[in-house]
């Protein structure tokens, strides 16, 4: 598997309302999209830095994976996402190479992407997301 590029870096936050001004006023970035992904129990906000995006993740439920992450580790870098072609094929390849999958099949993510996560126990502690934009 060779990723095409870093699609985004996910950052867990307690509040988009409190976090967005830092990225806009301090870093000078533009929040171009805010969206709720009900299936994942998060609200997201996106910023672009070159080709890479920053995705802020605010939990919408106390039982969401992002809420559990914040409770355990506090706000901060949550995951890194790589853009790939043929996501289902890539999942099969990494599984064959001994990586534990969180998602055995792709699911819907923010911005209309198909996504799947690899377990951090198999990726040296880094929650890794693979993304495919089937609209391209």
C-alpha cells in the first residue's frame, strides 16, 4: 500500500466553538466546512494547509469514540488519515500483513469520503485512517 498523500490530521477538541477561533485568528486559516457525522457521533470542522487538511472533532455524545479519547488522553491529535485508491483492497492488504482492523469494511465519513480505521495497537500507537474519495 502506498498512500497518495496525507488526507488530514484529526484533532479531538471539547468544543468547535472554542477551538475554531484559534485556527482562524492565530494561525490565519479559514474554516471552510462544519458538518455533523451522526454515525460517528461527532461534529467536524475543516481547515486546509496546502494539500493537507486539519479536521477538528467535537464529540456529540459521551459514548462516542472521540469523547472516550478525550476522557482518557485529553484533547489533542487523534489520528492521521491517508488518501488511498481502492480502499477495500487496501484493507485486505494491510490485514494480510498482520494489521488489526477497526473497520473491516469502509464506512461513510466526513466530506463524503469512504473511511476505515486501523487499530493503533498494530500501527505503533497511531490511530490510522484510510480514506477514499469515490467522487474523484
